[in-house]
């Protein structure tokens, strides 16, 4: 058995290492009421989300406790509840709502990268969707 061990330079502590850390919710598949066409308004349709949250670069977990990190259970539950709460005409509106949820989740979230897709709209393509990347300081509704 081979063990992997992290070796740090003697003068370096874990707190001194600058990390780029992302928490990712990949392949969240839901049925969402979305769309402007009559056939889309007839009922929820398959919808897929990929959400990545970049955390502050100086962020570290040292004690193996949930309070030290962003709670991805809360992220998932908030997104599911919000997308089930109403009909969305546009994917843009849905994505903007999810971005606001992400920034409201935790002050350590500094950037959101989100891909969304309606996966059953067109027979001749796999999906139609959006991709947004936004930093907290750019987002006008980050604190709502």
C-alpha cells in the first residue's frame, strides 16, 4: 500500500498556503416549471444545474468542523426549494436568483460559476442553457 503524504516546507504552515478553493454541486437534475411556450407551461420540465462557488483564497479548514466551510447541503436545499417555488419564464431570471442565493449563503463565497440547461426542449440537441461567471463585488443583489 502506498500512502500519500503532504510535505510542507519547514518554514510554511497550512495557514500560509494560498489556495483557490471551489465547492461544486455538479449535475443537479430537477423538474422545473420554466419557459414561455404553452408546451413548457403545461408542467415542469427536466432541468440541469452545475454550480461552483469559489471561496476566499485565505480560507482553510483546520478543525474538521462544518462551521469551517460552506454548507453545500444548505446550497442544494435552498436551490431546490427556490426552483420549486414558482414558474420562471426565462432561464436568465432563474440563474440570477440562484446566483443571489449563492452569495447570500456565506460571506466567504467570492465568485459563482453556474451552468444551466433545459434538457428536453429540442429534439435535435441535448440542451439549451446559460453559463454565468460573476464575482461578489460585481453582483448588484449579493446581499439580498
